[in-house]
């Protein structure tokens, strides 16, 4: 099963699945072909240019860095791997710290931070300068019951806010707003009746 597919800014496509593999695809050209009505068929041919193997479990999310040749992958093996897209399959870093399945990763728009969210009821923010943990956030997730298939989080376009999935406030499901300045968590989106899985 393919769990995630992500475009890069330069037209590559990354896919990750239950086979523990990430495949990198490039458009190889258009095929001729004809349609059943006699006109030309629009066919694109994609070629796998690299296969990335290092995770020990299913790949659940992928994210391309906005201004650097990096690809982040999240896996059920509790890790995040940073790959160097300029020389696949080279690895830049393996981020360990989560104690549960990592189900979401996202880069801030400037590329200074990477955020990951896990079934261990934490969100971790990593600095891209040294891959050290800049912040560990757990309060909004402590009362979350059960698990979800994905935890897709997202930065605001200006990078000031990070919004996470599967948070709780007052017994109800929310999407937690985390401010980059101090990593404060005093705002959230409310209204869903079940767990928020992606933002």
C-alpha cells in the first residue's frame, strides 16, 4: 500500500509505502498512443530514478524541504530520516527521540525547522543546523485517546505558526496552534467531533 506521495519544487515525485521503501520518480517523456476515439492520448511516462531503503517499518509521511535538497520521511519505526536529494540515497541525519510511530513531518517555510508528530503523544521540533531537538511539545496531546492512521501537521505560510493534528482541549478534539516564538500553545481550532488527522 502506498501511504503518501509528495512533489518536489523541481518536479520529482516521492512515494512511500508499507514496503519500507521510498521511491523517487522523474518524468521520462510523453508517450504517443492513441485513444479509442482516434485522437492522441495524453500519456506521461515516469521512471523510478532512486529507491531509498533504511527505515525498518512502513513509511507514513514525506516532506521536501523548501530551500534545500532534503527529503524527510516518517515511519512506524519511530524515526525520521533526512535524505540528501542531490545525491540519493545519501542520508543527512536520522532523528530519534520519538517512542511511538511517527505519522507526520513538515518543514517550516524558511527551512530552519522540521516538525514531527507521533503516536507517543508528542510533537518534536528539530533544528536543521545541527538536527538537535529545539522543542518537545506534549501538553495538547496528553488526553488524546486512541490513535489515528496519520498525523499531518502544517506550518503557516509565514512560518509563525505550526498547527498540529489530534490534540484535545476541554475533552474535545482540536487542531493545536503552536507559536514559533517560544513554542507556546494557547490557541486551537475547535469544532470537530472526532480526532483531527490532518491540517
